[in-house]
C-alpha cells in the first residue's frame, strides 16, 4: 500500500495525472451503443456494426441478419406478457448464436422481486442457445448474486442506484468474472462516457427513437470520437 503521507505535492500531482490517464484509457474501451431500428440511416449504421440492434417481443420489425443484436424482454412496460416474450425467444432461437444476450424478465427497481421472477428462466433461456442476461436492480448488492447462472449483467435500476457505488461495484465484479456488462437507459453523452468509464461493454437507450435524423449524428460523435479530458472533468463535477 502506498503511504500517501510520505508523498510530496509534486508526487501527488504525478499520481493524480496517472490516475486520470488510466481512467481516460478505460473510457476508450469500445462500448457498443444499442438501439431500436429508427430509419434507414440508423439501420445502415447497424449494418456496418457501428450501432447494435435491440429486438423485443413487441417490436415487429424484420431484423437484418448481420447485425449485432440483443433480445430485450420489454418487462419495463405494463404491456409485458410472459408467454408472448417466451414465444419471441423460441421463434428467434435459430439466431441465438449471434445474439449478444437475451434478457431474463425483471422487476424495475426491485432486486428481490427480480430474483424471484428471473431465476426460473435463466436455465431455460440458456437451453435455447442464448447467452442470458440478468438485470441488476436496486438492492442487488444485499443479495447473493447467481453469477454462475448467467452470462451478462444488465445494469438497470433507478437512476440514482445505477449511477451509484453499488452498481459500479457490481460491474467490477462482473468484469472480474469475465461477464459481458450492459447498461440500460443511456441517452446522453455524459452517461455514455460514464458507462465507458466503469467498463460497460454495451449500453442502450431511446435517444434515436425520437428524432433519429437529428440525433444520429450526435450519437455517432459519442461512439466514434475518442473521449477527452473534458469528458472526465464533466463526470468528476457530476460526482462532486
């Protein structure tokens, strides 16, 4: 352990600079932005592999065959019907090997209820050939996480929880176990950079759902441009 009391002001400046550089390096981790199909330009970016494709039971679009995709459950909506969701997974099981993950049913903001709802489905989803995602909700840090039963950790939960230390620690645990990590509801550059900075492999949001023609060029600057020290400063100000 470093004895910080023995370091000079100059040493601390060097250490702080190295820590900031390490954080910027982590933010350059290639985090895939995933979205619902919204117009020809968005589909072209999905076809090129720049953006990922989210499929859901209610979507109804014909998914192109060569996109990077995930199967969401739609459980955040009151319209969620478990049998319809399962039929959707079964119908798409022929493409399970190309799916990044299929999300098990969850309960928004409630880790205990999510555990009860998800656990029976985890082996069934895997049996169809999908990598299965378990949704982290508020309070998961107080439970025993069934790490061996899923392949991807999906960071859900309330905004305060998902951006807080408990979710950040769960991301670190997942990455140490070789799990894919995804964060939901990422609709700004700042949140995208935050997800990058803690090591998320992918994120999703509705940023393109409303006004794709205007928002696609903005989103492409998040996923293509290298993060800067200004991005890091913004995250630090937000956390202060």
